[in-house]
C-alpha cells in the first residue's frame, strides 16, 4: 500500500511540474509578444512603452577600439547596443490640422506654438541651471524650447558643461555613447529633454547647426554627407521616439547646391525612418529666408518656418506668412527667428524711432511685440521669442558668442519675455486657428512699415483683431462681421489689460483713436459679436 501511494504521489508531482513548466513557457511567449510589436512598414521593430529599454548598454571595451570601415547599409555599433531613452512623462504628440493652418495634439486640441530660443542649452548649461531656465519659461507660458543638438559655438569640439563631446572623431554616424546614465553628451541631452517634458514643454530640436553642412562664416567643420545625414537622422529619431520633440532641420542656413539639398532631405528621411513619422518636422532657414522656398512640397515638411532676422529694416513677417498660407498644399507657418530682444540692430538704424533722434542700436520689447502680433494676426500658427543673451546663455565670466551684454539669468525677466504671455492669453482667449488676414477691414491702408496696421477676421465673422504698432488712428468697416452690432475694446499688449470702447451698429465706418500713440505704444483693437459670448480678454482698465 505504501508503495502504491508513493508511486501515485510521484506521478502527481511529475504532472504538476510539467504543468508549471508549460505555464511558464506560455507566459514567456505572451510577454515576448507584448514586448516586440510587428515590424513597421519600413521594416523596423518597435517596442512597447512598458519595455522600451531592451538593448544592452554599449561595451566599454568595444567603444574604445578604433572603428572599422562599415558598409553603407550597416548599422553603427553604438546604435545596435544603445538602449532607447524612456519618456518619463507621457505627452501629447502633435500633428497638422485637417485644414493645414495650425498645429494640434493627436486628440484634436489646437496647440499654440510659443517658443523661446535656447540654441546653446544642451551645450553650455549644467542640469541645475537648465532646470531653472525651463522652470522660468514654463511659468511664463512658453510651450516650446528651440535648441540645437550639435551647437553653433564649436559644438563638435568644445565640450559641454560636463566635459563631453557628441561624436567620435566628428563622425555623425558614430555618436559618442558611454555606459551608464550620466557619462556622455547624450545623457545630458536626455536629462534636459526629460526635464522639459516634466514641465509640459516641447523641445524643438535642431539636429545640427547649419555650419556642419554649409559652413559659410561658421566654425564648422562640414561633416555631413547625404549618407551619414540619413544615419544620424535615423539614430536621433529612434532615440527620441517617445519624447515631446519637434524637428527643426537646417540650422540657420539655406542650401546653396544640390548636395546640400540632398543632405537636408536625407536627414529628414532618416528621422522619418527612426521615429516612424511620430514627430513634426520643419526647416529652420537663414535670415530673411523661408522654408517654403526650398521644401514646401516635400511630404516630410509639416509646417513652414521663416526667419525675419536681426536686420533693420525688419523683413515684414506678415508678408511671408500670407504668401506661405496661399501656397499649395496649405501648411501652417510661423516666424522661428524674429528680431531678438537686446540684440544689436544690423543694417540701417532708424533715428526716427526716437523723438530725440538718438540712434537705436538694440532691439527692444517693442520690436519683439511688433514682430509677434503682426505675424499672428496674419494667420501664423504661433511665434518664437528670442533674447540675444539667453540663446547663448551668456555670463560675464565667458566670452560672448555674439555681442551679449546682460547676464542670461537677468535677461529672463526682460519686458519682451514677460509680455509674450500676454500674446498667448489674447490668442487663446479666441479661436486663433480661425483667424484669416483681411486688410479689407481697413478703409485706408496706406501706412509705412513702421506704422503698418495688420487686420484679421475670424472665418466665422464673429470677431476681428487689428494691430496698431504705434497707436495711429484707423478707420474700419464692419460689413464682413456677421452680427448687426460690434462690441469694441482696446487690448494693451504691454499690460494684458482691456479698455471697453462701446457697442456700435455695423452700418457705418468708424474711426478709432488708441488711448496713446508713438513708439512703444502699440494697441490691439478687438471687435466681437456680442451674441458670440466670447470671453473677456485681460484685466479691465
């Protein structure tokens, strides 16, 4: 009897053991299916958010060996072994609206692109200062930070704040990746991108400053070819697949030959292959230029970017915005590099801007506001602010890259930066995505560039905005407004305050005289349909 029981017990243990093995095997199969998704249309394999660090870290011994020549189709060793950084904070990806005029989240919420310019952020700041900078910009209402990965200021050979350079032997196909979380240039970039994500900010990332593919008067050297541009783009696209990133190709340069055009396009193709088209892309051109001149019909170009630049007279960005929005296909547009606050004025200096006839050598908050409001009221999907001290993160202990004069931490609170949040509040208090530039609202539009009045009407006809940069009187006709009456008020872009003028029948033309006039006395005339119940703008005055 004991022998029989012993045999039965052994048989039972064998069955259980076999069952647990089969269960473990089946669980492993299920986990593997969850970990690796089917290949994408380009043949790549993507990982699920829960298992996005599958590759082992690079081997230090292998990283120290001289690189061997690789076939053009071979993936760099660093790319094979490097784990993909995981997004710390889930974020909304961006896309272009169905009418091609603005940006929105994938959930359909209109996105107001309000960027600050921080080209040297990855290159010059340590993480403590980077955190302070991002905290300040988030508090001021910025939604995007524009940064260069391979920086302008000798970004290939001058180390970052931790002594790291980005590439091995200045080869774009060989990013310098070291084992561990805080041991290379890219770990620092990752940390700042994650800090931005935690604060709800997108990083508009320039893969390389333009002097690395079109030197001109930059530091260079030119290191990009169409082949390595594609590899570098794919590597970046994969690395930042899960991050809140917008790609700005170009880097303050226009292509001057077909090879350079191909470099840009191949880098865009690499980014597309790396991130599967998850992130928007545009081209950041040189001063007074426009992405649409080179790449408007390219499918990878999600929206257009102009650079009205730092010269005087300023290139009117409202003209370029209108031209871009009339192109086919329609794509959103914005000014990605207008005149920077506290930046020296290039070219002609307008002595008529001061009653004392004193020459103006530096752009100030009025210049900044003028570029911003004229662009937005011409139909732009957003705007970029810049400060000459901040983009280079200048302090008195270091040599400025370009004529900085204010420590960057002090410049954080320059008036123009503070007043950009008023711009955002005005345009997000109305459906800005419905605005269409419409100069026919103005009875006589004969002012020169400095006094130019810019008008826009909602496509629904229920509100309009007119920007008066120097507070000059303007006569308007209301016939395109859909309501029988129009409620009128003045918005002060310096203080975020509103003065109600009154409600008028739209049957006659009316002349409006702003409360003040002259330089630094710009006003926005807000015209509303009273029945539309649009929210009040700014504080009452």
